[in-house]
C-alpha cells in the first residue's frame, strides 16, 4: 500500500511537470536500527515514480565512503541533489507538514534558484564564513515548514550554507543537546546562535549573519 494517496499523486505529477527543470536525485541513507527508514525510503521511491526528472539512490550508513561524501551522520537521511549538492538535508521522515517542504525543495533544487529577495541573495553571496543550520521540527507543527524552507533556500543560494531539517522526536539526544523545548528551533553553527519560531526572511537573515 502506498503512502502517498492516488489523488495527491496525480496532483504532484502535474506540479512536477510544470515546475521541474533539471534532474534531481534523492540520496537516501538508512540503517538497521532506524525508526522510520522504511517509510522514508518509500516516500522517496513514490515521488520518483511521478517524474522522469526525479530519481532515488539508496545507501546504508555502513557505506562510510558515501556517508562521508554527503556529510550524512544519522539515518534516515535525504540529500536532495541537483546540478550541485546545495547542502539541503532531511534527517527524519518528511511526514505531515514537512512533506510539502520536501516537494517544494525538490522543485527549487531542480531549478537551482529560489524566491528569496535580491537583498537576501546578495548578503548570502557575501558571507564571510560557513553556516550550518539545523531546523528542529515535528510533523504536526504547521509553522515548521516556513523555517525549513527558509533555511533550505539559503543553502541553495549560497555555497557557504548547509541546512538540515531534523525531526526532533527521532533524534532525542540531539534535541536534548540543544534544549529543544518547542519547534521550530533553529540552531546555527553548533549553537552559536539559536532561536525559536518561523521568522520572516529578513529577521532570519540577521540571525545567520550574527552567526558568522
């Protein structure tokens, strides 16, 4: 039985046909002790069936060379790869509200561009240091996708930015380390800057700039 219902599949086929430009590969990492690895693999496989421009690679975490290549440290993980590896990552199942984030990220990676403002794009091009963002979410949080998408858009627009969605309940040790009590919580550069909430783009950018 499929995870994506038939009606949604037909709509996604239309969306992909109208919006995808270049091929996208979903590089999926799993391991034997992973809570939602099977479902994460299935979601990616079902998405790949909806467009010739979407494909899937499956790897296990014991393939150390591949995990190192993509900088993946936990499973399940999805790396969305287009013409470049933009540093867009999902750790945990992209379920609930985050399924929409995944679909929209696939489109942006395929196009190699986002709808961030010119001002934000300029600031990201001029970053003086590297930025690593973790956006902690839960599938039932309606505000989390905005934070995830903003972080991922920034990663697409700047080679200095990498951004991870992290499903908080699947990685409790990481959530405890950064004291995730509410979501979305954004952690930049291992806690140099941390904040909660789905901030507007300009405010989000100020937080990123403060981290470098």
